[in-house]
C-alpha cells in the first residue's frame, strides 16, 4: 500500500475510533439523559452483524433487530405491482427517479444513473411483477444480465436501490442494517475545486469549501478545462502549477484527488504522475481506460501517486481482475452503475481483502446519494464519497429525511440511524418543478412494460 493511501486510511480509522469512544463516553456519563442513553445503546448495536453479539446479550440484540418491524406491513406477502418513473433535470442532465409500488401501499425509491435512460429500468419490470421485493439478491440475479458498463448499468442499479428501500421499509430497518451493520455514523465527502483557468477563482472556491462548508477532502476536477489552448509540451507544467497553487493554500493535511485528464496515454500519465509526486495527492483518477488493465497496472507501478478507477464498471467481476493484479490503489465504483448497494459493498469487501481502499463516485440526486451513504456506512474500507451539488440550493430540497438528521453536516453525510430504508421521501412539489421538459409525467402507470417479450436463457441450446 502506497504511503499516501496508508496515511489517509490510518487517519480515517483514528477519527472513527475517536467518534466511537466519544459515543461510549456520552453513554456512560451520569449527566446523559436516559432517553439519549437508550438511543446510543440501540444505535451501537449496528445491525444484523456479528459485532452486535460481541458487546450485547443475545436477548438485547434480537430485541433491537426486530423492534422496528413495520407492523402495518406483512413482508412475506409483499408483491411488486408496478414500476414507475419521473424525469428530473440536475447538473444539466436528465435523471430518471424510480418508484416501485407494492400490493401493501409501501413503495421503494431508486435512481437510474445521471445521463441514463429510464428504459434501462423499465425493461426489467416484466421480470419483477408479482415478486416479493424483500428477496433482493434473488431478484438481482434475475435482472443482472440486463445491465452493462457505463450508463447501461443504471437500470439494474436503480431497481436494486428501490428493492433495498422497500425491504428496509417493510422490516422497519435502515438499508445499512439490512446489509449487515454499519462501521460509521458519518460518511466523509469530497467536493470539487472547479476546473478553471482563473486560479484566483479556484483559490476563492477552495477557501469557501473548507472554511464555510466544512469539507476536509477536495477533488481537482476537469483538469482538461485548464489545458484549453495549452500546447502539448506545456500541459504537464500547467497541471503541476494548478496543484501547487492548491497545496499552497490548503496545506498538506487535506487530501486532494485529480481527474478528467486531457491526455490519457500511458507514457503521458506516468510522466504527469511523477511530476505530481511532491504534492502527495490522494489519487489520480481514471488515468487509463479501465479496460486496459495491464496498462493501468504499469502506470500504478511506475508512480508513487495512488491511482483510482472504476466509475464505469458494472458488477464485481471486472473489479476482481483489477484487484487481483493490483492495477489500482483505490477502487472507485459508481454505485448507480456497479449494480447497486450490495454489489458495491461486495466490491469494497473484495478490494479490502487485496489491500486496496475504496472511494465512491457519485453525481446524482439525493436518492442515489442516500443509497451511497448506506453502502459507505456498511463497507469497512470506504474512505470517502463524491459530492458535487454543494452550490445547488435546490438539491437538498428534492427530498425530505424521514429521520431526525439532515442529509449533510459540514462536509459529512449523516447516516440515518432512526429511519427505515434509504431514510428519505420525495419532496413532490420540488420534484414537479424540476421535471425535464421532454417528459412532464409524474409517476404515471407503465402498463406498456408489463409484458415480457423475450426469452432470457443465457445457456447453450440443447436442441
């Protein structure tokens, strides 16, 4: 493990241990109100995981994990009755929001990855109607063959989000608890520095990120924007000047990622990586197309700057190869492409077994964001989650938390501890205001997608 990744990981673990110790101290303090002490004890149980049994009696654990079951729901009798959608505009892109309806009135929310098509999800409906949404892994195996890399993974991933939201609501448990428990109460976020040729503007933006918004991790995004009209032989010095300017103003305690390069050939990336080594970056992102695994490994082995990749990769399988040969130092899946919450957790767990960390790529609405938060909470080696819309006032208004905590507090996402499923409901008036001009429908029935029109067998024919 490269020293930068090791130091970031150790600092991350130290902070989380300190937070856990603080909760325990508050629990034990005689001045703590009994209601608060009870809440802390319950949340310390984490979820349906082995750690619950290590510190509590079996009776306490079982009482906690069954105490929030939605008595108005009969999980074993739940059936999917419809899959509906709306299209909203965010970050200049059309984003489909999914709603999976059931025979018991509860529904689950999901999201097709930004820039994806709602039909990637709707084509799966005929394979889900009448099924119990609580059978998440079983249903995932049914729809798994219909996804793909990039935005093509958005349909399967969005449906998987909705299934977990529904299962959590049916059992009265947060999604992180359904995934086996949580490792943290907050998820660290990284924010953009805004790629711009005006360095004074960049510095002012970074200062606002840190001092006002409270971010403790930054992403130097869209490097290619500062290289417009810059001759090829001057591009590496210009990127170095950009990074040097950032380090001069933020110091070396705040991790910085770099992405969106203009020249992504292997030799250029090696030369750029070596030039950036003095600035101790958290990682260089997508330096080589992810499918060129051997070239990616060569870059990773040639520079001391950590490398990250994975935002357009679908399912655990390609990540396995990447991790097995240590082609990157950080896996960087986008949950809305990778296959959803459980598949992304599996990616993180596999990477951890190979000594590789994980960060999460994200650029969507609060629906997908909260799916990421639950996954990050349940995945031990997850270091940080991407967060773009810190300057978009309407973003947080798209949804309403169903628990007591806001979505974000000073550069950290709050993990819902007292709300089932994803922990949010849509703010319908705001969503209606943001409907995409090409489709103003609002969760209209989609009966045209009820009929299954294809044979899904993937094996060799014996006829």
